[in-house]
């Protein structure tokens, strides 16, 4: 058996073609314990996601977590599952479709866009295969995580690089590492908040909640905490908020280790006890709504706040397919395509035809 994946047919004399690979976390195929077990085994088995000794973690994962958590997680997924399937996958695929059209309009030439998930389907391998089958020999990897973290962006790019190890004819590859302070991203966030407030009124406090990571990752050099703080500051400035009008928190703590603080659940409970009037929560680190935003933040967060004595709670949806976000994605992609799409780099039709004829004369099958 070959060590390499099958290659798509090679065509002589074709112009270089660009493909964009949108990368996201992933989702189970269905909201069932069986599907969650497969998904969680892959997700929690990633060395970047859980950085503890492998032998110990293997025992905990296979003997405890995979026997308990799939049923509970399936029940949560069932609450947010749409008629079209997993919200995360639905939103990401819609973003890909819109981005493909916007990029084509911007550059006047087709740019392919595919979705690959770090865990589950569609896999990163299948997405890269589709791009290569369409002639893309230049691929831009676009992890949909604004704030770099080794457990998210790093893991997504690992999946890309693992596929590259199995390709015979490697494409040119570029990667977007982070865009936490990109002006277009901040502007899209700010506009989504303004529009929400125009329709629903303004809160007493805006809570910006980011996905949590263990505290030791910060101590070991992961820039994630700093990037989250900068995003929050820039968003607050764009909205004209002072330091008393917003707060940064971190959600989704798992296990007993210390994670980045303050914890969202504790903050919401404290605000509720203080009889805070209205609290709005936004999750700037999520480009698409998913289990974490729709169930943990919109449902559990509301129950925590109201149960502690708070009066009114709102979750501001993720950017999803908002027009300003797709425009921001185009700007982010454009900044990484220099030298790939300039007309002077594309062979002229006559030159391409000469290349084909030379290859045919040398015995190539065309």
C-alpha cells in the first residue's frame, strides 16, 4: 500500500488556482450517545486539547469519560439540533458558500472554498481532496478562531499538516494564524452588537465570554489570554463602553485544574445576587453558533443569572452568516493572498497552449 494518498489527474499548462480551507472544531453526526462517543474519543484524544500524561489520560478517557459523558452531551446536543443538522456545521457551510461568491466578485476569478473539521465530518482530509480535485495547487488554511490557542488553531493546523505528510505533490500552503485585532473583524462584532441593541435595547453590562483554557497554557507561553483581552478592549472601544460597562469572562471549564479567570458561571451568579438589571453576553471567539453558545451560554447562563436574582438576560448571537462578517472574511483572506492572484502570475492562453503541446510531444497523456 502506498504511503501517499491518490493524486488527482495532472493537467499540463494550467494556471495556478487558489483554494480557501475553512477550519472549525467539528460536530457529532447526530445527537446520539453513539455519535458523541466517536466524536469525544477523537476530540479528547488530541494531545493539544488535553496536555496530561497519555497513559493516565487514556485510562480516564476510556474507562470513565467515554462511559459517562456521551449520554449527557447527546441530551444537550438534542436541545439545539436544527432540522438541517448541527448548527455549527450548517453555519460554517453557509459561510463557505457566501465567501466563495464574495471572493469571486472581489477578484474576478473563481476561488474555491471548502470546509474541514478538526474532529468528525467533513474531515480536513476530504476538504483538501476536494480542493485539489478542482485544481487548487495553492491553499490558504483559515481556522475560524480569531484568538490563537494551541488547543484550537494549533490543533486545526495540525490536521492540515498531517494531510500534507501524505501527499505526493504538495500544494503551496499558507495559514492564517489569528485575526483577533483585525479591523474588519472588530467592526463586524461591533455592528452585530449595535443592531441587536437597536432591536432589543441596551443592557446594564455587556459580558464578553471566551472559551476557557487551563491556566498553565498561559504560563507556558500560549498567547490566547492576551489576544482575548485585546479583542475585548477593541470591541469596547468600538462600542464606546467604559470599563464599568463590560466584563471579560471565560467559559466551559473542564476538570479540576485552574483555568483562565474569571469564570463565566461564577460571574453570572454574582451579578444575579447583586440584582443586576439586564446582562447581555456575547462570545467573540465563536464565528458560528454551536452547542457551547446555544446551550451553555444562551440556556445554562440564563438559568444561572435569573436563578441568582438577575432580572433580564440576553445572548447576542455569533456572527454566523451576517453580511458584515462575510465581508470581513474576504478582507482577512485578501491580506494573505498577495502574489497568488495577481494577473501577471497567470500564464497567458498562448503560453498555456504551448506548454500542452510540448508536454504532448514528450509523450504526456493529455
